[in-house]
C-alpha cells in the first residue's frame, strides 16, 4: 500500500502523460482514415462509399482520441488535487 489516499500522484501524472500521447496518436490515425480516398477507377459509386466509410470511421476514431485526452486531463487534475491535499 502506497499510503496515498486515492493513488500516488506521481504515478497518476505519468499515466496522464501517457494517455495524452496515446490520445494524440489515435486522433492522428482517425484523421488519416477520415481523409482516405477511394480510387476505384470506373466505379464512382464504390469510390464514394469508401470515402464516406473512411470519413465516418475516421471521425469515430478521432473522437476516441479526444476522449482519451479528456481522461488524461482528469487523471492529471486528480493527481494535483491529491498532491495539494497532502498526498498521504
């Protein structure tokens, strides 16, 4: 047992930084998916469907990245609150 009520602020801060970095990577991947282009020569309908699917999936993935960054901010705030309250 660490002696910290609510968790070790240092570990929480390190975890929040890792979550923030991961959230950024997820957002980047979502952006790449969103910008996918369907190159189905002669099949405009299929090409359009691929672009729409890429946009929808990309947006969902980007949103997941944003939510991950929100979790990071919450963890960082909690770590600061625990630290300010005296930790242990």
